[in-house]
């Protein structure tokens, strides 16, 4: 039974969190997602290290909540909890000056120890939370918190407080995994004496991998876009963890990030030159002119302005930019780049700025205010990443009416729909391969639309600005996951309506969807066989005029049905179906010529002898008796000739149009089916003249004749027939 009084209570652990400390996208997620979860009806506590770099204004608002000691290997380290309420979210800062009172969050020799302590402090803190807060979900992010699920399982499982805790681990960038020497296993982690933990943390003979531990211990795994969730299961993007990610694909899903739509709103943003909305974008033209003037570019509204706000690294596609920038600038597109990174790329951008003065501007710095003005002023935003887990820049650009040009990878593929010139659909432009020429082509596709069809351009801008990238949508997806893991907790009604489709488990099961499709042909086989058999029998019954041919038809049909069911193969079923179609067509023609029995002249030669035994002038009753006797005789010899019959049947079905199969019946005088064409002609003539006596002399004359031999040649011996069958099969 669901508990109506219990709220979903979540501890969200992250090494950075805006606005307190931020170095990348993880800080944005930790600063926005918890607030969205609170608005959706959950109760959230965010745990962050208390870095020395946090502004004093926030430190002044913190109140000391609790303190205790955390065991780390042979150490007992002090841990304080400093509480802060901000925008409806409760923040708990982990205080330990030896580990966190430094000038920058990462990049120190003892990072392995620092964040092992942080993970252990998170799990220990679950016992020291405010009254009434019992953690249901421990949501950890990236390698800095990856050991928390490991510690919880190995050191705390079995304690009543921890039994209800389910762990979720989010991968924001699989390239950063937290790999350290295996000496930390005993000295810091204290798990060397636990064989299961030691083996699951080890990534090679002398190293441990923090993220690997989380992937194996967490109850659920998420990443920041559906496409990236699929990509990291491949060797190309998995960074060595693709194997374990494939193993746990049932627990992995991608949930797209959102942005702070209130903070990134061109209608209210005070950092830009003029505000504007999707309905009235006159302010965007003002922003463009002001930025061109600020950066030293020609102030022209007839030239598209393309910007980049990025780290200058290969992962962000700077190789492609350096390759294609000459062509782009010479083609009349203005370019402005803001960012820092590898020295080679910085120098390259400065070179192009000097070469194309008034067209190219490079700002090698980090300036958040300038980046905001660039988002608002530009016409196009270039983001040609080699890989991109989610990406926020392209989403912010669309929010400000700047059309993104992206490579189809990770979150870029999930967020940007390429422009379709025939339907007008899309929200930007994209290219598939990591190739400079393809990137340049995409840029000029956008530029040509800007120059040649301004109405289509404006419509595309409207569509981009109308997209919903709020955190509310993402929070609903995360709540789907949380409530799936805790079905005993009743979800608030408002959230249930907003997320009526719980697709938590269905997303990471691509294999289950493929199997039924592959299984369909197998299911169809029995239907084909049954259809062939039933329709063949239906064809036999109406043909009741000449007794000899009727007997031949029945036995042939029975033989075909038996052989088809015995082999149970797709090839035989397909050939039998083809034979039935040809036979039916021939039957229609023969019926018109009043010679319906001759329809079966194309059937396998195995049935020639039974046909000869039944004289054409016998009555229907006598014919039936003869057919039964012949069938019984045939059944007696079938065991001995099963192998040969199957081979010959297959050959006959394949070469039926040529009518050259050899007889393989095991009777004392094996006989061969006569040539269909001569027999059909003769019987048709006789049928018209005297139907009852049509086949009286014919079976004795033509039955011994081999299709490949002269008309006067007698029946071959058993060995000769087999050799001919083998020779014919080899020629085929």
C-alpha cells in the first residue's frame, strides 16, 4: 500500500553546485535540478564540499548543523555539516579544511583521498540529517561521489536507516573516471580485505577506478542525454567502460538536461543590450549591432554573425574550426570566439583575427557577461564537438533565437533538429561526421538561408525559441525513476498528471524490441506450410475426372506436404509455395482446355510409377483403392529412400521449369517422369476425343522415357538414375 503522508526524500550529492562553486555543466545541473524536484513535490538536500572559494556572502548565511568523525582507512577525519537554505532547497556543506580549504576544487595530488572522504562523509551524513528526513534516494554525480554507493553497500547495508536507501549514479562525462593507484584500496578506502569490493573497483593490475565502482554498485545509472547513453556503450565513446555499461544496460537510461529558463530569458535578461521576445525580436537587431561595435566587427545587418563560446580543445571540435575558418571568413560570414584552452588554438584564432580584421574577433578569456551578450546578438552558434554528453550552449543559444550549427553526437543530436528545406521543420543545422568540410558546408547552408530566404530563417528562429528546455521536463523524468524504485511512496497528483507515462525501465531495453522482429519469420513458417498443404488438398479434390491423373495428384500433394513438414526449413517452404503458385496457374489453363489432370505435370518425378499403375479407364472408386495401395507401397519403401528423396525433392523444386529431375523411387524398376510438354500435348488431344481412354496406352509408352534421353530409349537402371541425379545437381 502506498504511503500517503510520505514525501520522496532525496539526497543529491555533487562536487560542485551553482551558484556556490561551478567549473562546468555539473555545477549547472546541481544548481537547477534539485530546485525543479522541489517544485515537483519532492524534498531535497544537496551535499557539496565547503570549498574556500565559496563567496563570503554565502558562507555568512551558513549555520553549523552537526559534526562527527568519518573513518577513512586508518584515519578518523572531522566532518562538519553547514546548513544553508537557498531558493527552497536545503544545502549541506561538508566541512573539512584539510581537504577543501583550497583555491580550486580539483587538480591536486591527493584528489583520490579528498573525494573518497567526500563520498564516505555523504553516506555517514545520512544518520545526521534534519528530523523527519529519511533518505529514500541517494543521487550521486560523476567520479567525485562514485564511491558513495560502494561504501553504502559494503559498510552500511543492514542498518535499518540504510535499508530503504536506493542509489542513482549520473554520468556527466565518462571521460573523467577517477583512476588512482591501487594502494588507496587499503590505505584510504579500507576495502582491500573485501574481495568482492576490491575486484569490482580494480580496472587493471595496479589501478582502481572510482566510476567503475559506482557503475557496478548503484541501483540505477543515468546519463545526460539518450543518444549519449547509447554511445557510451560502444568502444568509441565508452572510454574503456563500455563493457560494464553494456552489462548494466538494463539499469542505464539517458535523461536530457535542461536550463534555467528564468535566468536565460531574453525578455528579462539585464546583461544584454536590449530585451526581446519570440513575438517581437527587434531588440535582437540592437544586440547584434552593439556587439559588432564592441568586438571591432563591421556593423552590418546583412552579414550573418556566427559565435562560439567554448573551451578551446579538440573535444569541442577546434580542429575542424581551424581547418574551415579560412573558407568561412572568406565567404562573408562574421565570426566571434570567446574562450580559453590549448595554446595552439588560441594562437590560431589570433592569427585569423589579424588576417580578417572587421570579420573575425577572438577573445581569449573567460567572461560570463560577454558570453551572454554573444548568445543574444549572434545569428548562428557553432558547436562542432567530437563528443558531447549533453551540452548547454546550444540550448541557451536557441533560447536567445540564435540558430545552432552542431555535429550529430550526444545531446547535440537530441536537442537540435536539422532544418528541412521542404517542410520548414527544424531548430538549427547539423552535420554527421567529424569532418571540416562537412562542418563548412553546414555553415554555408545556414548562411545561404540567411541571405536568400529571410522569411524561412525567421520561422526557424521562432521554432527554436519556442522549444521547452526547462528543468521541469527533466525533473519529471528523474521522478519517474525515483518512484519506480520506491513504488510504496505515492506520487503527488500534479506530478502524475504531468508524467503519465512511466518509461523508466523501457528506455534501456533496445534488445528486447529487436527480438520480436527477428522472430516473426519463424512464426510465419508453420503458417506457410499449413497453407501449402491445405490448398494443395483443395486442388486435388475438384479434379475428379480422369482417375489416373487424380491418383498422381493426390500422391504428389501428400509427398510434397510430408517433405515440407519433415525438412521444416525456410528454403523448402519458399520453394513449395512457388510450386503451388505455378501449379495453380497451370491448373487454370488446363481447366480451360478441359484437361485439368495435366496441371500436375510439373510435380516431382518420384510419383511417376504410381501414376502408371492406375489405368485411366478405372472408375472413381477403383481409383481410390489403387491410390491407397500405391501409397502403402510407397510408405514401405520411404524409410530406405528418405535421404535420396529429400535431395531429389529439393532439386526438383529448384529446376522444375526445366523438368529434368531423375526418378529415385526404390521399386525394382525405377521410372522417370516423362517430359511435361509432349505428354501434355498428347493427353490434351486424347482428352477431347475420349476422356475415359485417354491414358490407357500412354503410361506404358512414355513412363520409361528420361527427359534427357531420346524418345525410344528405355528406362535407366537404379544406379544410372542416381548418377544422373548427382551429375545434374553438380551442373546446377
